[in-house]
C-alpha cells in the first residue's frame, strides 16, 4: 500500500513537471512570435515613412529638360543652392533685416576697417573668408567696397568647401580671413591651406580664443605681424595677423 502511494506521488510529480515545461515552452514560443511581430511592424512603419518622404515639387526647376527623379527619394529637403527663379535677396530679406544681423555685420565692418587703415586690405584685394558662417564677414567686405570676396562654408553668400582641402590655386589671394581656426579638426593642415592659397607678401588674419603663441606656431611660411583683442558678432576674440613670406 505504501509502495502504491509513492508510485502515484512520483507519477503526479512527473506529470506536473511535464506540464510546467510545456507551459514554459509555449510561453517562449509566444514571446518569439511577439518579437517577430514587433520587428515586422517597425520595418513596415519605416518603409511607409520613407515612401511618404519626398522632395517637394517646388524644389525642382520646371524648365529643367532633364529632371532627376532619383532626387525624390529619400531626400526630404531642397538642395541648398539658390534657384534661378528665386533671388538670394528675396529668400534672405527677413534675416538681413534683423537687428542681430546688422550688429554682427557692423562689428565685422569695424574689424576690416582697422585692417584697411594698416594697408592690409584694399578695394582691389582678392579676399578669401573661410568658416564664413552665414556670411557676416562677406557682407561687411562687400559693403566696404572690396570687389573680389570669396566666402567658404554655407550658402547663400558663401559656397561649400573643405577648409582642409581648398579648391583654389596657389597664391591667388591677397588676404585670408578665418574666425574659427581654433575649431578646425586638423589645425596644421588648415593653416597649410591658408599659406598655400595666399600670395607671398599677402596676409593671413585669424580670430581665435586660444593663446596667440600656440596659433603662431602653426604658421610655417609666415611671420607674426601683430595681435589684439576684438569683438566679432558679440564674441571676444584675439585677432592675429601673419604675413606670408614664401
């Protein structure tokens, strides 16, 4: 009788364990199914989002005889270059009429007037402005009567280019200006491009927040002229002038 009771208890325990294992296995299968459904839902949502993102028709010139349908997907914004049927002045009139813009341009105008008084710049000078931002320095130079000003960074007043690999011939600029040399990824290469594109006897002008001595060391083909504290667009910077000698 005792043996029979033990046998029944063992059988019940085995059945209980089997049921628990089956329930666990079913739970894991259900969890795997939920994970697959979640992944499928994410993929479907992503595809629907990409299919819904298209470049607006206004980003294409209707007179273009060779439309570029590949630009519709997956881009969602217009190309940054000004379009022929929309003038730069019209697109940026609101920005250029703000007080902040006027104050920033005025600070650069005063900055360049000092350089003019020291014969570093003239109306006929060929000037390159790198890291030009929205174009405050470019506008100030043009308003001051400098005829040839090239700005590098962001449109519309300036063009895009890599300051570490400038797309210009050697020695074609009389003056080079950059307000953010201290933020360059590769400062030595940045300065090498400055000295390469400025003619012998031309000047390199930088405005930085770092120690003057550390910046001057980067210039291998130029001699130090002077340095002074300035305020550009509300920022306190140190203006350094270097003269290219070879």
